[in-house]
C-alpha cells in the first residue's frame, strides 16, 4: 500500500504553542492597522499563558489516504507448522482462535513460492521487496500443526498478520524468522477448499500447553 494525498484536503492545519519573545498582554477584538490607537476595550484577555503564543502551522507534506497496491482473496484459513509456537502465542494473545490438528491429514493447499525477496535492513519493517507466486500443493499436514480459521471475528486481521506481502504482517519481525529465501516456500499455507478437518479447538488443547 501507499500513502497518498487527498486533493480536497492537501494540507494539514495545526495549532501549536511557541515561546513568545515578549509577554502576551491580550488579543485584539477587531482588525487594526499600524498607527491605530488601541484602547483597553479593544483587547480581550489572552486565554493561555502569557509567555507563549499560539501559532498556525501548515503541514504541506500530508498524505492521509491509503491506496491499496495489492489485494488477495481471503482464504478459509491458514496452516501454521507446530514449530512456530511464538506465532501461535501471539495470535492467542490477540484473542484469535487457533485449532490444532489431531492427526496427520492430506490436504490440498495454496503455497507461496518466493520469486524475489530483499529483506528489510531494520527490524519491525516488512521486506524491501517480496514477490511471490501461488502454487497449488498436495501436502501432509502433521498432527500438532495449527489451523487459524478465518471464520471468526478477526477474519480481516488474520490475513494482515499471516500474508507474506502484508505491510503489517508477522514477516516484519525478525524474531519470528519467517522471511523466505528466494525460490523457497513461505512457511504458512492457505486453505481455500472447504473440507472437514480433524481440528481440536484451542479451548480444549490450550490448558495442556499452559505453564
């Protein structure tokens, strides 16, 4: 996504405090020209501290709107390998429901093949560039792997966190170690075809994993 200008509101007007060079005595009630007399009746009390004045600041470098550069269909859910416990803990902390596979299951999924990737130079930022291609894949999902269904209140948040090209995805954070290599598959798979899954909901398995 990109931040872009709103042509109908191209600048941002802000009021801010500045230290006054001389104490402020009041505010003129009427427009006056240089040389005009000013009486006490022309001046209203200054509403702020006399040592500061309120000035108007016009921000011209103002890009309030968001333009989407890429959108993808939301899947039925995402499959996350059992090795990524840190991802699962973070999802649960955000009150996102997570199921766990009770047995090995053959599934047809969508996998992301990484065509090109330039990792970010800094933590907390997405890769500078990442291009992926969707591949249909027959795989065996192992017992203990996780399933994050998009049929829940966080349905729109889940792809934002788990898609590799998301501006706000887990891929931003180095601690998760999920930036793929060129030619490799992204670690999370997408389920797009409906079928019954051997899933244990987190309300049943989570107490087992609690410290």
